[in-house]
């Protein structure tokens, strides 16, 4: 199982990953993060659970920007997955994401904190939301990929 995570924005105050998120991470074979860790300690925390592939976000400082790419692709569970933080403006977002990652069956992005799982033109477009800072989203979320299919995971309640 692949855990999809983004916009953790930690450390900040006493913010921590929710228990349900930690349980998903414990079961993960791979963790993909869409950036905005904001602290490299979060990357180290995630690496204690499973291998991590990630991109940097706009809130990540120089050590993470130096270590992580802006965009990357990953082959896992028989599917090619594109990963990016900032998907650009809402208008035309999904076609733009598909054009950035033309050989991918799943494209995962962050930045908006708004969870999304859509299937268009044979490509899954996923935003896992945020486990710690929901902003205008209805709740705290992450996502998982099982057998090549993404699904959102609610972390509230």
C-alpha cells in the first residue's frame, strides 16, 4: 500500500500527525509526500515508517529544496505516479497535470489542502489534502493507493 501525504506544515506549535495517519503510515510500503513539510524533521519522521519519495513545496526551506525536486515520478505497485506540489491555477488544472506527467496513471499534487480523487482520460488526479491543516477543506485527510486505485482517508473522528 502506498500512503499519499502532503502539506504537513510541521513543526508548528504542538501540531502532530493524527493517530489514524500514523496507523496508515505503519502499514505503508511507500510514502509519497507532495511537499510543504516545512521542517526536515518531518521527512525524517516519515522515513522511520517506510521509504519516502517527495517533492519540495513553496513553504519548504533551503535544506529540503536542495534535497527534493520540484517534480518527480515514481514506479510502484505496477503504476507510474507523478508528484508535484503546486498545480498552478484551478482553471485547466487537471489537463495541465496530465500534460506534465504524460506517462503516469496517477498524478498527485498538493498546495491547495483540498482533497481530490478524480479519474479523467485514464488518469487518476489526486490531492491527499492535509493531515494537519485543513484550511477550507471539510476535514483532515490523506490518501492511499491499493492495487493501482487511489482513495481518500478521513483522519477526523
